[in-house]
């Protein structure tokens, strides 16, 4: 069975690529997986002028310049829960996607203070650069 036959991705194929984008932002996509996604030529599927798949995802979803901060911040705040889950990183990417795609989502909506706090929180952890 193709991954695109799974109802989650059949209805919203971009979810698969957004989840990979999230995992890539966190450093959880191997170079082989990155190359595999790149070879899918999603720029043709989504009619994008970009050739690099993460840029295609950014364009198709109209992601902001601060989405990587939201991803890293929420991962650091919640990773203990996901470390204990069977699905781990993938569960985080799916939950992030589901919550981000909600009409009333406030993910990646920042005040000046909340953005500064998130950046400080990420930088103090030492795991990621912002």
C-alpha cells in the first residue's frame, strides 16, 4: 500500500511533506530520506518554482519566516511526552500539523514578547540555533 492510500495523506497529501518538513527542521530526516523526498519532484505536483522540497512546502503552505521557531519551541516544550510515545517524532509532527492546520490555530502567531521568549527558550536549550 502506498503512503498516499492512507486516508490522512490521501485527503491532504501536503500533510506528508509538512510532517517531513517539521522533522527536517528538528534534524530527524536522514540525508537518504531527504534525497528520497527530493526525487519525488513535488515542485511539479504542487506547481512550484522552487526545486528544493522544503522550499516547495514553505511556498505551498505560505509558511512564515518564524515557523522554524514554532516547531523547535513546541518540540522542546513537549518532547518528553513524545519520547515516551511509541510513534515518537512522527507523532509530534502529526500533532503539530493537525494543530497548525486548524482554522483557529495560534501556532506561529507571536507577540513581540512571546517571540523573544521562544527564541530565548530555544537558545538556552543549546540543541538548536535560531
